[in-house]
C-alpha cells in the first residue's frame, strides 16, 4: 500500500485526477460505496485480500462481493485490484453490471520478499509490474495498452532474475493476470457535462454532473 501511495497516487494527482484514498480504518464498504457511486468517479483501484467472488478492505470487511453490491458502484468505471483471485468471478461480474473494464488476477497473487544478499529488490519487482497498469491508465492509454505494458514489464523483470523463485512467481502472476470488459477503455482527469437547463446559481461539480450528461 505504501508503494502504491508513493508511486501510483502521485502519478494520478500530477495528471490532474482527484485521488480519494481509503486507507486503514477508512477502507470500509460504507466509505467505498459513497465515493464509488459519485458520477465523477472514473477509476477504482486498490490493494487488498480477495477471493474468487470478493474483494476486502479493513479487517477483512467486504468491499465488493458478488450479489452484495449496487451496480451503480461499478457502472462506467475502470477497475484494477491487486488482490488474489478476484478476476475469476468478481471481475466478470462487475463488467456484467456496467463496469467498463476490470483487471486483476484469477488465482493468488504471490510474491517473494527481498533477499538482501542480491543487488535486486525482489519484492519491488512485483509492485512495479502490477502498478504499471495503473500508471499507463493514468496517462490516457487504453486498458489493452496498459495491460500489454504490464505483461511486458513482467517479462522484463523476470529476465532480471533468471532461475530464481522470484522469476517463477513473477511468471505465475503474469500468467494469471486478466483483462475483462472493453479493451478500448480510457480514463481522463476531467469530464465534459452537457447541460440544457438554465440555472442561476453556482453549483458544486457533483451536482452539475448529476444534472447533465457526462461525456469524455
């Protein structure tokens, strides 16, 4: 989580996105649903435990579980979770409920800790590979391009540590990374709002978004 906050959140912020970070005890289903349903939410990403049909937050509380969430929490969003197994069942379910795309892993995401006797920080290789998807999405590439970049990063990092357990598990994670939904999905740090109704007073951006038709 610390790696993502430093190396992923900062990219989104610099690109002009408004990053809402639910960390620690704030990472609850109630807080997630509030922000996920907002009209201007466009990208949902995080790191947490998971199962085939569920992604969890603080203390193992369910954030998204098949059959137990409102479709408006995922509708029109791109989603990426660094989590075990969620791409098997939860990912396709979010797409069926209106998510533009979902990227994750259909089996356990497995990594190795750093071996201080080697010149490479092995655990960082896993973080870099996964976060490549987020960073490419932040820069405006399509979900397919971001996914391809992640796979290419996995391959490059595997080549850095040939014949090691790190290479074996990087290969395993690469082979279980999945993209569901529209491969042409893109996200932007702003949205246009078509408004036909005249109004006299200044309105909060979320109110404007609810009144008009959002376009990219």
